[in-house]
C-alpha cells in the first residue's frame, strides 16, 4: 500500500475478507466528511467495497447495488453514504449536474 495520502494510495485486495477488513478500517480511520474515490476495472470489487463500508456503518449490504443506471444513491447510515458512478459521464459539467456540490456540503462518507 502506498501511503502518500496527498497523491492517493493503492491497495491490492486478494479476497472478499481483505475487502471487508479494508472497509472496517476505513470507517474507523477516515475523518468525516470525506470523499473516497474508488477506481478499478469492471468486476474489480468497487461495489462490494461499498457494501462492506455500508455494513460497517450499520447498514445492510442488500441496500447497495451498482449505481450504473442510477448514478447517485444515498444509504441512510450514520453518517450517510453517497454512492456515485461517474463512469459514463462525458465531462465535469455532467458530474456537477449530479448534484455533487450539494452532496459535498453534507456530513457523509
């Protein structure tokens, strides 16, 4: 894992249990509010990480679906989790059109 947080970091997860442990660690260590960007190929486990993250905050994994067609989903955990999918967006304006500026004003993960 790279640790220069000003540049981001990379973590290689080799199992679902690794993913669950990472989600629990993030919930304990990240300040609120925080924005977490998850980058990976199709099927890499990005949505699964969000499921574990929501569970670690007291929610249900069944609430979390891939936001491919619904680009913004909010999970009523404490704090709330806003799950966005920017994969299909063409430019930064489409990203802002999702209401990101308003979401960033709320105390959420």
